[in-house]
C-alpha cells in the first residue's frame, strides 16, 4: 500500500522515499531530524547519532518545510499529520511524541483505527469533544 503524508498547515509532503521526515526538538532545545517508517504500526526510527533520542522523553515535532509545530494543540504528547490512501481518502494520523511509546491512531470522521502496544494510553482522547481533550 502506498500512502502520502503531509503537513496539516502547509500541506507539504513529508514522505521522501521510504521515510517520513520531521524536524524535532528536545525539552532542552536540542534540534535534529527524525525519520519514521510510513507503514502504520511500524515504529522504527532513524536519526543522526549526535541527536540522542532518550526513551520516555517528550519531543516536539515540526514540519521540515514550513516549520509549523505538529504536536496536537489539545494534547501536546500526540503529533498530528494528514495522510491520503491509494483511493484518495484523507485521514488524520496521530502518534506519540514520547520516545518509546508505540501508538498510532488513524482517524476519519468518527471512525478511528488504533495501532501499537501502547494504543490504550490515549484512546479516551478521541472519545471526548475537542474542548475537553487538553485536560487529559
């Protein structure tokens, strides 16, 4: 299956070859690039050795094109991008911005698909109205 992924702000394509490209920042303002698999449920990552990814640490994700912050406004621990499938249907994709957490959510209208061993951690987030999500 071939999916295209893009920034929800500028709609720039995030997929290059077989990787999704993001710029990221640590809590102590270290910056680097993170490459993720475009296959939903595959949590392999690549990054430069000097950009140390620490298990359990929260990262801010940014579009490498327009530099918009991709962490969801209502729940900072989740990163939000958009995806189109081979039929052209568009989905919101959410994944954890915490290193080592393996959860992905594919959302369209009121339907959601949950993937990964940590998927239960944020599932209640999607069952709430938008204005209450920030309190989780």
